[in-house]
């Protein structure tokens, strides 16, 4: 990467906020997924949307590609930039610009950390619902780009259901405003189109989100099972009862052991084949009635121990193992590949058996922690990429899991996005004309395909990328 470009960027953001040394760039070579790496040409950290616009105008002039980056917690290799692409990191843009109790809206910069928004809204009796397990680190901009989910999205919907307006800077630096603060459904749903676009449509610089009242009563129910299948059947029974829990999460034995051996231990018994967390929220009476039904269903389906809590500190303790499961799993091997796929809830027992078969045949350690209520699986593969052949077996296991989920009527991602990791599975899920249409939509936002190049759709299926010389 040329020094003149670094100098020109420094004139926009200040010298301190341009990274160009190999050691500095190496810090940004991966996101939360260890199986993909790319070193950016330069990293620039603007502080305002005006600086982002000036950076994008400069890159447009010089025809340099770029990649937006939030906290880099993504799990699909989406926030990786390969030189000469410039990484535009938005973590300095971390101001909550407005919080309004009357309209129940917040306007934020993209680098605001998810959990900080709910923290700021709490004195108003409000919170921001989507709660990815990475919420203490990930940014609202990254959540918008990935259409992030989280445990409580079962009842309340994923990010797209909570965003009403986005100001986007397109690849040439020009600004467009999608949606409206109120979020009324008139005209085409451009916010819906942008949410989940994985950084390929431009950079979100100002985001208006809905805030919801904090539920009056919340009860978290914990149950453990001696058979994984029994836990999966309990999940189906709860949903079939008509109750929609705020969250319905599962961890298998391998995951429970990792948690209980870590500082996140919750006191769960490690001989259990699976544990479930069911959260119920609403009025006192509704939560009491639903708790009775849910606890009875858990017991009918073989739960060994059922306990529950309403006090915030006790609930936090029950949740701790689930929320920190990836961290706990990170201790047991040098590398952890967290996968993401969706299946219809009814086939959960079958697909978990298939994953166990793949694990045994390929000699890998695979732990499962997931949003059971949504059928959103996260098989976590612990491995050591330095061990000969191990990374190849991880790749093979991932592909087999994706194929099994698709064959069962599911999809290759539930919430972590396609990024680099799932790109080659896209032709398994979509026809060539559908993929070409995705490329056409992208071109409407970014005719030269300079925003997050090479992600999501395989290059050979994107005609305009070929024209742009990427293939
Ligand atoms: C421990 C752990 C737990 C997780 N749990 C969950 C979970 O429960 N649910 C879930 O959905 N995800 C989860 N994730 C994945 C990840 O945290 C989410 O995808 C999150 O939304 C990424 O946010 P980020 O700020 O880190 O974005 P990054 O990783 O920096 O970027 C992700 C993508 O967004 C794009 N992007 C970032 N900012 C912008 C912007 N302002 N404008 C346009 N594009 C942008 C990037 O180009 C990239 O393609 C988890 C990750 C970890 C490590």
C-alpha cells in the first residue's frame, strides 16, 4: 500500500488513526473465526460520519476497495480486508446520539457496543432487545450488517425487526437515508434490504432503533437431561404448547463440561447430556401460569433437575454459562470454529445425531450450544490448526454439517452471515439466477463492487465482479 494513500487518509482522520505497520495490520487479519485470515492494505479509524464520507470519496477517486469493520467479533470472516483493500474501522464512532422515551427510539453511531445501548436505556425502563451472546463487545453497526440474532430473538425478532432508519454512506461517499424514524411500512423496505447486507452495500453511519419496555417479570428456568434427544423433544413440546418463551437455549454435555471447568461455572452437573434454559417474561400472572406449564413439560420429557430464578443476580448466574460458552470452549484447544446453521425444530434430534456421527468419523471434538427454540445450531469445533490435517478435517466437518442441514430443509446460516466462510456453500442453497440477482441488487448500491469485495456470493457467479477484474 502506498505511503501517499496513508498520508492522504491521515490528513482526513489524523496520523494517529491510520495503521500501516505490518504488526498493526496483523491485529486486523481475522475476526472471531480462526479459519480465515487476510491482511488489509491499511486500517483507518474515522471519528465522525463526515470523516467516513471523506475517506470513501478518496478511495472512490483512487478506485481502492474497502471493508467496514465494527468490533471484529463476526464469525464468518466478513470483516476481513485483503490488501490493497482498506479496512474502515468504526469503533471510535461510539456515541448514543439520542434516546427518546416517548417515541421509544434511540439514534446511535455504528460503533456503539450493543450492551451499552441497553445500559443507557435502562433508567428509562427500556432496553434494546437483540442480544447476541457477544453483546458486551459487538457493535450495533456490525449487528445491522449481519442481521444479528440472540437468545431473546425467539420471541421478539432479530435485528431487522428493531431498526427503523439507517443513514448509509455509499461507496462513492454520498449519503442515503433508508427508512424513517417511525418505521412505517410505506414504499419498498430498503432498511430490510440493507440489514443483513454484510458490508456490501455501503457503511451504516447513523442507525435509529426501537427500544422496548423492560418486561415486568422475568423467570429463567434451568433443566438438565440425561439424553440429548429428550431435551430436543422437550423443546418441541414447549413450542407445541403455544407458549412463546422469550428464550429457549440448549447446551450439550461437552459444552457444559467446558463451562463448569472455567471461571464461568454455574453449578450444572457435568454428567447431564444436555441442559435447557427457558426464559419467560410478561405480567406476573402470565409468567406464573406459563412457568407451571413449562416446568411440567420439562419433567414429562425426562428433566432430572428443574430450577428457576427471578432475581436478576440469580438469573444472570443461570445465563452466565450460556452467554460465556464460546469463551469457555476457547480454553480447551488453541482454535475454535463456531459454525452456524438452521434446521426446522422438528429435526433437531436427527441433526444432532448426524453431527455426532460426523464428529466420531472425523475424530474431532464438536460441542453444541444453540438457540434451540429457533432451530439455530452452533456446532463448535475445537482444534489445533498447527496439527497436520486438522484444519482440513474441520473444513470437511463444516461442509458435511451444512449439507446435512440443507438436506433437512434448513439453511447455511442463521445469524452469523455468509462472509468468506459460507460463500462456497451458497450454490448449495440458491440457484445461479438467484445468486445473480443478489449481485444485481448489490450493484444498485455499489456499481463497482468495491465495498467488502469477494464476500457472500462466489466470484464466478457474479458477472459484474468478473467484469471488474476480480475473477
Ligand atoms: C462469543 C461470540 C458470541 C456470538 N454470539 C452471537 C449471537 O448470539 N448472535 C449473533 O447473531 N451473532 C453472534 N456472534 C457473531 C457476531 O458477534 C455478530 O455477527 C455481530 O453482529 C458482529 O458485530 P461486530 O461489530 O463485531 O462486526 P464485525 O465482525 O466487525 O463485522 C461484521 C460484518 O459487518 C460489516 N460491518 C460492520 N460494521 C458495519 C457498518 N457500520 N456498516 C456496514 N457494514 C458493517 C463488516 O464489513 C462485516 O461484514 C457472536 C460472536 C462471538 C465471538
